[in-house]
C-alpha cells in the first residue's frame, strides 16, 4: 500500500483523533512495537572521540550514545548537533533517520541548522527587534528583515561543554552546557543553559532544557533535526504520513512572521489532525504555502495540562518506522525542507532537495516577544526555564 494512493477514509484508519479526550489512537499500527536489534551495544554507554577543530581553533568532540536495542545517536559538542540517529525499521534493520554532513567544516559554513540546538530564540522575531520592560533590543537581521534562530551566531554555532551523567534504567545520558553572555546577538542577560540528552531502552531520545538569567530576557529553545524516516538521503518525504495534534495554527505574512491570528486548520491544507501524506496538499496553491514554499508553520498544540503530551506522529509505510514527538511546549513548527536546493551534499553521499526531510520543532510561537496574545517567552531573574521534548521511535510490527 502506497501512502499517496490512500483516500480520506483510509487515512483516518491510520490515526483516529478523539477530540473530547485529545487521545490519539493509531489504528493501523495496532499495538505498535519496538523492533529490537540483535546488536550487542552496552546499555547506557556514551563514547567520546575528537571531531576536529572549528575555524577559530576550538576543539570539537563527537559523542556516541547506544542502548540495548542497537539504537545509536551521535551528536557534536558544536551546537549540540545530532549528526546521526540509527533506528530500526520493521525488520529490525537500523537506518539513519536524520540529515547531516560528515565533516565539521560543512556544519560550520553550510548547515541549514541540521540537528542543532537552537537559541537564544528559536524561529523568527519580526523586524529583528523587540521591546521588554520599555527597552528596545535590536537583533541581527539574518532572514530578510527578521531575526532567525538566535541571530548570526546562535546556539547552533557555539561549542558546548559536555559531560556524561548518570541516568536510570540503563539509559545513556549527557549534559550540554553553554553560557550566553549579556548582549550576545543583541539579547539581554547572562543566560546559563543546560540541555540533557537521554537515550532510553524504549528507543526514546529525550531532551530536557533548563535555563536561568541575571536580567530579564526572552528565550525559546528547540532542536532542529531534519527527519526522513525512510533513511537519510532516500529522497522525498511527501509519501510519509503526518499527524499533528492541533486544531489551530498561526498564519504568516510574506516574510514568514505570524500575523497574530490563531486560525482553525479545518478545511485547509494545514489539517493534519488525521494522518495525511505530507505531499497530498503541498502544491495546492494555498497562499500560506506559497509564502513559505511549502510547510513552514507553527501549530498551536491541543493540550490538557503542563506535562509531556503527544504533539505529532509521523509514519513511513515503506520501512514501517514511526516517530512520535511528545513535548511540554505549546507549539510545534512543521517544516518540509523548503530551502534545500540540491547544493548540499549530505552524509549519505546524496544531494538534498526540497521535501527530502521534515522538521518538528517544539517551541513557543514565533515572534512571541512582539505578540502579547501569544504565550510569553519572557524569563526573569529568579525563574528557571524548563522544557522537555521526546522523540520516540517505534515500528508498525505487531507485538
């Protein structure tokens, strides 16, 4: 069965959304199970190796995390970049599910934020400025008139301090720390950030974010992994199915800044409440899709509390891989690699083109510092910013 041949009823059989309880039941997956590998990987192991030096001479290391199921995650101290996620398909064969490069120089000079920690403010701030407590702060305009992903040298381009940490249940874990100085990229306050990466034996990759500041500031942190569940370099993700647990989204203007409206997804190409092939409506001519060259929009998640809740689920019918994204955040940016233009040669030896991957960036809403009706992104001294996101990998193999 090919996803692009599914009609609406069949798509609804993939995922049923129960609005009253906000519970989401994946019908075709049945009791979706983890496809365990026969790998002899040691539970909870974190291995470190040199990855070279930046153009400024800073040493960079690569870390490899493994679990009992053979799942492997590799990341750099540079930007906290996830370079590789080897996850099993329905037959138990591992494959890399994220895009990336095979050398540090490309990450420094060419990367469209592949796999990186994004901050101090993920996504866009309109007009590259905001006002906080009556003071206007000007930011680098690195995306037309706007500031994108923390400016010219955001958290994705900084070398983080990494140390392995103890985790329960045989999980592998490491804490990444970076101190963003007062005035860095225009943002106020010395901001101390800790991000803990944890790989569990349930094939979950967990990211726990924590930050404190000594001056009032704004903060929005996320991870920018580009996923292709069929495998890195395998081509278009248009036939992969996407479900996003959101009744509303934030429409954008022609510079990709939210208008401030929280618009219903019903009756639009943004209705992913039922699993739908990503490419089914991407060329529909909708003005929003024209502005962004595809999907590059924030979805307002349906939430019932403050804890981890299911935000999105993606499925590749060819390999049987399933990705679930759980988060404490109020929004998620769904992006379809619209600016990949075949000029980047990836780690799989293939060129990356439009729709070769998707991102699911958990977040507060874009331009929140300039939109008082959006959830606040202000962090003040004495407060602690906390956020958690989990990437959970499964397959459609019956248990």
